[in-house]
């Protein structure tokens, strides 16, 4: 479960907005959440905690999680693989967790791919959990104007601070 107040509040809002279904409420349209902060501050932990929070509230959902680097590898064109179908699966998924946005090496192709994914979710108001190590000021330079503009409008932002938890845990182990 997410223990950061803004992340928990986001999960509460998504759960309340859920549409009724045969086995419980499902995810409807809703806001997205961008969790930013330095390495090791718990961004991914909080994002997965938000998903667990939705599940514990009885929200039935189909969700996907991927890092940006894995997204690019998954969608890269190759023989016998329908990359467009994979992209549409992620774009249309009721809840997407996109981890480490901006951490993968960028190119014109990755920028366009990221834009298409974010734009679809923006236009259809599909809840998206996004984590990034990038400070807000660097999003535009790294991801491009179109992606940064949509993120600014579609997401609530949470900035986590503090020491690298992984290094702290390793030092005390």
C-alpha cells in the first residue's frame, strides 16, 4: 500500500470514480499521477503501492506495468512481431504504470513512441502512474514539448525527496 499521502489520495480518487461492474467497481476515466524524485526515494514502491491500494479497495482492473526501456524494447519492430498491437494494448489498458520515464536513451523513434502512448492516454483520460528521476524542469528537454505538455495537463505531481533507500538498506544489512 502506498504510504505517501498524495499517492494514497490519488488511489482513493480513482477508486471512488470507478464504474460498477459484475465483480465490483472497475476503473473509469481519471487523473494520472507523476511521481518524481531522485534515485531510490521510493517512486516505484509508491506506484505499485497505489495499484495494491486499488485492488485492496475491491477495484477490479486490468493493468500493465513497464519501464520505459522495456517499453521501447517491446515495441521495437522485428520480424513476426506486431509492435503496433503491443503499443495499442498499453495505450488502451485501463491502468498503466510507466516506470522510469526519461531514463532510457532517447531518439526520434522513442520520442514519437512515447508521444503516441501518452497522447492516447491523455485523449481518453485513462489513469496512468508515471515515475521519473527527472526534475520537472528537465522533462521538456528530455521528452520533448508534446509529451511534456500533455504530462503537465494530465498528471498530478508528487515529488519525493530523501536519501537513496536502497543504499541505506544495503549499508545497514
